């Protein structure tokens, strides 16, 4: 998949797409259902998964996630609070 062309899509749409993709990747890695209201650490996420998936998000969507927010918020809060 190529990086999202931000010229044709607004930031909120990019966040929504990135969140959906992140959840799909997590479900695949963790082999269990993941919801937007889940906390990354509570569902079994750890630093190595966070680093790998955050790199994918940065490469594909040109956004950077806050590791602190990822660890302390729901997945939806993490993505929708990106500036």
C-alpha cells in the first residue's frame, strides 16, 4: 500500500483510515478482536508491536502517534487527538 495522498483527503479522514488499518493489524498480530474503545496495553499490546505498527502508520498515512497517549487512552482517543 502506498502512502495516502493528503492533497485529496482531509486530516480527519486520514485519522479514521489509519485507525481502521491499525485495528486490522492488531487483530492479525494478537489473533483476537480489537475495538476502537480498547486500550492498547490492556489487549496485549507491548512496545515492540507499538513501534512496528507506528512505523507502518507513519509510512502509509504520514501521521505520528503519541506513545504516551497510545498506552494511556483508547485507540480512538489516540488517533483522534493527533494534531
